């Protein structure tokens, strides 16, 4: 009740900031309360079938309560005077083809007779349905062709580690037993793809574009998403002979985009991924001597400057998705602009999906702008009548609503991250399951950065006839990836944005409203193949008054320590006068210098020290790099790289299946024996796995994700190589946990916190109240002093990956930063 009142209050005052806060809370609340009865929910959504239900007393009571809440919210929804035509969530259009009555009678049946639900066996139905789908898609697309391309996808999209290993074997195997028929099929696929290439909007401008590249050194290219910039331009350049003089680089802000686009282009060119066409992302290099076209994250190109300051091996650099203005892209701008002056043979293409290209042109000394007229159909934009209290819920209802009321066409929903996508995936499956053949099939396809690569290909597969695909995506689908067949876009209006407070040095990843530019990009995704519709889960008032015009470039809202270290090691000392397109706040620059000084990466004159030079070799956050460099002193570099790679994998080491949570938790606690702290626990996991000779079975038994472990192993191999490069011997000191913890402290002494009386912690520098994350092995132990890897804000500000700290270590390790009081 309180929750609802607060939300209503926020709604009434049209206080969007508050509303978002409470929506977020409501969402979290919901995630905690997983037992919400789906059918009751459904009935709440569709009040009108309420009347003839027989309920038990308890049920009725609960029901009334829920209805009351529902009415309360509804009242506010209806009370709002915004005249937009889009109504939520009660606006089911009865005129459409789907038989509503039938649909709800099934729901009712299940509600009245819960036993019947089991009798109907939703799983059996689901299985049958899946069979049916597979059968259908085989029939429709011709089993051979279909199989061929999906096999190819599986092969090209394989996970990093698996890929590198299996590709060779599978590849040769494929060739060995490929008969004539197979070769024909391959040719056919290639021919088909070649024909497809010619239908892209950019094709008509191929020659003109090549002429422009010949004439000018720098060109700004602007074109609608999906016009073919990313996949075609590098191929055109290759065909025109640019790759004879050096590689063509094409940068992407996102890993998934770099991998997926490279896979697509290798397919179009009929070559194996990693040969002529390859990609390079952090910790994963899928290129070879042969590689001519290299897709890479912008961060990777930035790192290549370290080894090759003039990018001599490249003939063309295409900075793609420039409008995203990621930190690395912004730094790249300055660096490529600089080298273009003394390398007149190097061609620079800056490509962007938005039309405000003048800024790029101005920055690159009035470079010409090449516009590729897009193919864009009209998009109808719908707003909600009143702000939605819970955008997750609103998104689900909207998807179902589109599904049952709108003509065929796929749906794209923009969400903020993996967690949200998984939640919605689950709820949507739950809600449509059992309805079986009563409604058209709904294929749910998630896409986010950490999605196993073999699953990523699913979003590109054509939707079988009679079914509808719903793609649940992060911002990646805004411009980086083009998904064909989308006719409806659901836009809750949020994304995760990194923000940084230079005063406290705190960085946080928070869910924030998107900008108008983003909103329009999102809407545009629905109008690529025909007229589309965009459902915004906010009001037109919100759009007009609350959204910023453009997203603030990352450089102005992030910790710059990493970039400053890179620039310093490139010999760029005068950061204040570096040619930034939009300079970062000087406070943030100062803070970065300060932090690097504290880590002894810079001396008091701001020059790079030996430690700093070594740190810059690692593609890691400076604090982690410092931990590795410091491990030399404590003779535990073996342990340090294991810990660093486990931390770099993210929070996907342990898993907790719903039905075995207790087992999983016990297995996890085994690694924490002796309250060693989370860092050492991660080390224990890695070492135990290594002892079993990297056994998959062992992972299963211990509720550890194999995929994550393989990735950690791969990262570790690379870090080991880098240790050698900075001349640090690999030495193990496994029995001396304090030594290992001191090495960690050497990197993370900024992140220390002290226990308070109430069980919370107070960070030592820039005091702030924080808590130990419930997933930590020390969550019940509460050491007096702690050091943490990162802060995450969910319901509270939590420290994640925590280890106990002895306070005198701080004075020993960072005397310039910490002093004893007495
Ligand atoms: P732009 O960079 O201008 O946004 P792209 O070159 O990325 O355009 O995409 C052009 C077309 O190529 C898209 O419309 C899409 O149909 C196709 N395409 C791109 N990537 C893939 C992929 N991984 N799988 C299938 N099709 C793809
Ligand atoms: Mg693109």
C-alpha cells in the first residue's frame, strides 16, 4: 500500500525522478516476490472477465486487495488528461483476428481448476510446440539451406575460447568431407548473399563513395541504420584495392557488434572468420596473418596505438558508430586526427547513424560529409496516457497486447540489461505457455553482451510463418545491430548509464532516462522494411520536457584514470591541451592524475614511472594492473593473475538453479572455508578447477559455470603472457594468504571501508555508507576492516567482492595516502 501511495503521489506530481525511483523499487520488489500468481495477474489486467469466477474466501480476500491496488493505479492512469491515443493496459482491441474469448476461457479454466493446469501439462504443450516450430521452419526454408546457414552461424558465433579451438578442427573436417553438393550449397549461399548486398541502400553509392575516399583523406559518412555502412564499406574498400596497402580497420563500440558483423562479412565474402575477415575484442583475438578487414572494439584500436603509434599496418581506419561517443571513440578521434597529418596515405572514415554530422566535420577540419539517403518508412509513435509506474510490467503487457491485437511483424523491446531481459523472458514465457495454440506463437529472442554467442544468431533468423518474434535487447539494437523484420518497437525510455562523481571518485552504473536522440533511433528501428509503430512507455509530456536532446558523451561522465594512463604511455603529456572534441571536466582529469599518482604510476611531475609503464601494458583497470605489478614484490603473481582474470569475467562464476539453491550455496561456501574473503575464494575456485585438469564435470558438481571458467582461463593465459612482457616472473605463494591480500591492497587501497556499529560500513576516503553484498562470503562475518572490488547500487550501495583488511597494511602500502592518527 505504501509503495502504491508513493508511486501515485509521484504520478500526481508528475515527478518523474521519483516515479522512476519507485518503479525501480517496485521492479526489485517484484523480482523478490517470484510467487505472484500469473493468472490472478492476468485477471487483474483484464478485469472484465472477473465476474463469474468462484473463489475461496482467502483467494477472494487477496484478490480484492489486488484489485483495489489495481484500481488505484488505474484511476491515475485514466485521470491523466494527456490525449495520446495509446492506452495501457486495458486497451485490448476486440476487433482483431485473435479470438479473445477463447484465450481467456483457457486462462479461466486454469484458474478455476488448478489441477487442470497440470493435466494440460504446459511443458508437454511447449515441447510439442517447439517440435512444431522446428518442423515448420524446416519446411519453409528448405531443410538444407536452413541447416547450412544455421550451422555456419553456430560455427562462426562460437564462444571465444571454444571457437579458437574448435574452429580449426571443425573447419578442416567440413572441408574434408564436403562433397560436390555441399560445395554447391556454399556457392549458392554466397551468391544469394551477394545478391542481397546489392539491395542495400548504400549499393547505389558505391562508386561515388570510393571516388570520394580517393579524393579526400577524411570523410564523414552519415546513413540510416541498416543502410549497409558497417558491413559494406570495408568490403568496397577491399574490392577497390585498399587492402593491398594495409589492413582496413572498422571500430565498434560494442563487443557483440564487432563479432557479429565480422561473422556476417566473412560469410558474405565466403571466407572463414579469422582469415581474411576477423575481429579483435579485449581478451579475444580472432584474426590471423591473412586478415585484411578487421572489426574491433574502439578500445582495442586504442591499445594498438601502444604497439604501433602510427598504425602503419593499416591503410584505412573507419571509426564506426561515431555518434555513440564512447570514451575510446573520443580518444581515437584525437589520435587518428593527429596521425593523419603525418600519414597522408591513411584514409579516415568517420561514420555515424545520426544526422548531426557537422560537428564531426568541423572537428576534422571541415571534412566532407557523405550522406547515404536511407530507406525509412513512416513510424507511428504512441505514448502512454500517464507515466507507467513499473516499466517492466508495462513492457510485458504491451508486448502481449501487440501480439494479440496487431498485424504480423516482429517486436523489438529495449531494456537496460541482462537481468531485466531474463526477467521479462521468463515472465513472457510463463504467460504464453499453456495458451499453446490459442494464440499465435511468440518466439522470444534475447540479445545482450554476455549472451552465449551461439544464441546470438537466433535474432537474425527469419521468423517462421504464423509466428511472431519478440527481440529483447539492450541498447545494442539501437544502431549497432540491424535486425530485419521489426515492425513494432516498445521503448520504456531507459538505459544503463555510467556516471562518475569526480569529487568522490565514485563511479556508478545507473538506470537513467534516455535522450531524445536515442528515443528517435529506437523508434526508427520499426520502420525499416515497412511502416512501423513505436510504443513509448512514457508520456509525450515526458518526452518533450524530461528527456535531454542528446546523451552526454562518456568522456564527460567517467573515471579517466585508464585513458590518462594510456595517453601518458603514448607520450602525450599535455592532457589539458589534447585535441578533445568535447573536453572532459578538468576535475575528472585532475582526479585521474591524482589516482594514478597514488598508485605510483605517475611521479609528482606527472610523468610515467616504471610501475606506470608496466601497468599500461595490461588491458585492465589501473587498480587491477597495479595489483599485478605489485604481486612481484609479494611473490604471488601466479595467484594475482588468477584473481584478476576471475574478477574480469564478471559475476557469472557461480550459478544457483532454482530447485537446488541450498546445494549451490553450500558448494559455494566450500570455497570460503576459513572466511578467507571473496578474492581468495575466487582463487580457490580457479585452483581447484585447475587441479581437476579443467574438468567440466567438476564445474557441474560445484555449481560453477563452465563457460565463465573457460573465459577466465583464456584471460589468464593472456595475462601470463603480459607478465612476461613486463618482465615479472610467474611465482606462486599460495600458502601466504596475507601476501596475496597485500598485493590486492596495493591496487585497491582506495576501496577500503570500516565497519560501523549497525553493521554497515563507512568508506575510508570520501565517507559513504555501504554494505557487504549478500552474495559475499563475508556477508555474515562482517570484518572490522574490508577492501572491496566494486560498489554496486541496487536497493542499497553494496560492496561486491570483499576481503578482510588489516589497517596497518594501508599505512605500509600507501603511506602517501594513509597515515596513522595517533
Ligand atoms: P549499418 O551499419 O548501415 O547500420 P549494416 O551494414 O550493419 O548497416 O547492415 C546492413 C544489413 O546487413 C542489415 O540490414 C542486415 O540485414 C544485414 N546484417 C548485418 N549483420 C547481420 C548479421 N549478423 N546477420 C544477418 N544479417 C546481418
Ligand atoms: Mg552499423
